[in-house]
């Protein structure tokens, strides 16, 4: 039975968080089963399956690209670990209650239903899923049915998470939205939290819990040094800090307040590295280069400095991206 196979593979991933080869082999096996079941590979690479979909702010991944996210091995393993850990914590906090999860941006595999639900009884966890891409949610529904998990999913919504009003929003214990890319480029994680956090209960947990964009300055490598020395320059964006000003009555701003870094002074730097630090849950983080989400952006610093100040700002309209001025 496919459901039991997926349950065993999910358990293997959870029990081997530090063993990359085991994670990779397990995720590859899951992906093989999901491909066979959904027949995504037979859909081809037509524009309708490869093109990103515009949202009210940002873009949603195409069906094919969203499916491929499963193969970001450490991301899948750590998100799975965070989700299962959090569900168990919520069970302790709310004994004899069904844990309700709202999943915004599930993609065609809805992996944090399909990998998570087999580890629990339907009386223990219930999901509501939302996806802007109609083809993706149709495929997710097909996979959930094939895995015999239909009794775990209460509702399917085809809508834009940036503007969606969640029915009975206060009942949810967990909001899951893995709608982000490195440097929070293009995808809608920030606008989605801006929209949804004021709707849900204050005790509702979010996965990923936060994303921080941070700038570090590196020094020229000295002879005999194994690694370049770095120093923290600034936090460019702390998403949870930035969105908490919205109580539900404010519209999404065009951009957040800028952050300026001054490069003048006695120190000579080699480069500036901008990191995307993804806090999943508790002590579970995606660190630099562990995932496509945490690939750093490095800029060499040339002397003499044309301008001592570098200013970053995070734009939300008309596009979603981190911008730089100097």
C-alpha cells in the first residue's frame, strides 16, 4: 500500500536528519512514487506547466517548478521535522483536540500533507489546503486520493493566498506557507503573512516561523587562514518584525523601510554577503548553502569606494524583490 510506503520513507527522513545520503535516497524514492501516481512527467513542458503565476503581490511557482521543490533535500527534511515536531507540541498543548492546519501554497504534491498525514490518525490532524494554480491543486487532490488520505483534508481552495480570507481562521493551530525563495525574491511569503497573520489566532504557529535577510562583511583572507573572517553588518529584513505592524486594517505597503550600511572606516573589506536565514521551528534553521532558499549573494567591494553607503530596501509592489542602491 503506497500510503504505508510513504509513511516508512517519512519516518526514515525524520530519524536520519543528519545523514544526507539517507535523506536524498528517501526523498528520491518518494519523488519517484509521486511522479508515477500524478503522471506530472507526462504533462510535458508546455507554458501552462512551466510559467509562474502572478499573485496580488509576487509570483506563484508553476506546477513543474513547485513539484521540483521536493528535491531540495535538506529543505524537505527540515520542514518535515519542524512540522511533525510542531504538531506533537500542539497535541500536548491541546489534548484530545484535532490539530487544524492551514496550508497556503501546497503545489501539486502537497508534501506537508502527503508526507505528514500518514504519521498521524485523521482524528489527530486535519488540513485545509490552498493553491492559486488550479492544475496544481487538481494534481494534489489526485495524489491525496491515491494515498488514501482524503479524510485528512477538509477543504481545497483555489485562490490567491495574498488576498484570501480564511474561513473560520481562528480555529487553526498551524499555518504552513513555504512560498519563498532565496533573498525572498519574487515569491509571496511576505505578502501572504501580511494578509494571514492578522486573521489567525495569536497562538497559531507558523512554519517557516521567520525569514531574516542579513548582510555580513568579509575581510581579505590572510595567509594560513582556513576561512574568511566575517562580521555582521546589518539585518536588512526581519519578516516577522516587518509584518507585525499590520493588524488587518492596513494595505500592503509598496516597500519596507530601507537599511543603509556604511563601508567607510579603518577596516578594509573583501566582500559583502547577503544571507537568507530561514527559521523553521525551535532550533531548526536552514543555514547558508543547505538549500536553494539559503544560497548567499556575494558582492565584491572595490576600493577606492565610489560611495561609502549601500542601501537595501525590500519592494512589495509592483514586484517582490530586495533592491540595492548606492
